[in-house]
C-alpha cells in the first residue's frame, strides 16, 4: 500500500510553496552488485539530481513498518535525472534495498547535509577508503566540470578495487591500493615522493571519507604538510536532519551533529592532527 503521493506532486508542491521537499516515492532504475556485498542503486529524482552537491546524502526508507529509521547514503553519481548511491549490505535494511529491481519504488528524502567546499580552484586529492567512496566519486564528477581545478583520486580497498573504473571517468588521475599492499597513506607518501602533490601550481586540498582511523591518519598527514583537509564523517544516524541527536561528534566547538552541521568538517574543526 502506497503511503505517500507521487514524487512529482509532493516535490513540485513543496518547491512552489518555498519548502524543502518532504519524503517522497521514486522509481528505481538500476540495482547492480559491484562486488559481493557492495551494491549500486540508482533512482529517478529530478529534484535531488539538480541539487545534490559532493558529500551530501539521501535517506532511503525500507518498506518494513518495523524499521522506521531511514538509511543514509552519500550521493555517488548523477546522470541526467538519475541519482545513484553505493552501499554495503550490512543488515536487513540494506539487504532489502539490494533485493530491489528496476521498476520498483523506494521512499527518499534529500539531499541532506553540507557539502565539500570546492569553489576555489585547486588540485583536489580525493582520498577514499572502503565505503567512503561515494562522496569522492561525486566530488570527482562535480570537479570534472571545473576547468580551473585538477583531481587525483587516492583509493584504498579491502580487496576488490570496485570503484577504479568509476573514478577514472572523472578524475584526472586515479591511484589505488588494497590492504595486502598498504593503505591510502602509502599512496599519499608515493605521490609526494613522485612530485604528484603539486599540479599546475595549484594549491593542494584534501577531501576525504572513509573509516575513522583512516581519516584521522589522513588529517595528521595533511597537518604535517600544512595542507587544507576536509573530512566527510560517517556516523550512525537516526533522522538525518538534526532532530534525534544520535550522530554527534566531538569538535573544538563542542559536540556537533554530523547530519545537520556536517557531514563535512575541516581537520581544524575536529582537532585532528594539530
């Protein structure tokens, strides 16, 4: 039984009235398993496609009435009116999303959160680990349209390098590594040794997302070189828009909400690598 009215009506009415569109139903256009347990899901949503910036996320809602809380996923790519996310199957909610097929529907809310700041021309190092890949893919896609900036994707995987081909479509250069051969700091050290940190005389800026230990190591690496570093935090969330206060993190300004104040924070805000 459908709970919400069709997407076009709800979104159009909200926008016309000057409000942020509420939760609404969209059509799924593709579900692909990238590697065992890692899935790309795409859906048709003109509003989110037109407004989602790098590191912003969307809430997806299961059809199970016992699972009221949404699952937040970073936007990965936008193609026309199609929006995609990438996630790991880690529980019943994500398992339900992985079983969906093209033509099915899902309820969505977004885009949510504050994006990476990418207005200034720079050489952006897009440092991703594990399932921190989606916000950096979106950043690479967004920056590919800016002729003033350059991008190098630096990606660490547990084993299968499932996103290298996606990064290669947008980034000027992509380097990756798996756990058997090192981590993203290994790659950053190699880039520095090879003179790959500086491109066309541009300032080097790090954008990063991934496991907490990895991002702390990246922040410390950036601090030693006085490089700007923006980090997209991954945190368990409830509502996704600042009401439930489940996703707070410690910052130099006190505890802040990852969903509403982030997910992007600078290393200085987090007090990392000082």
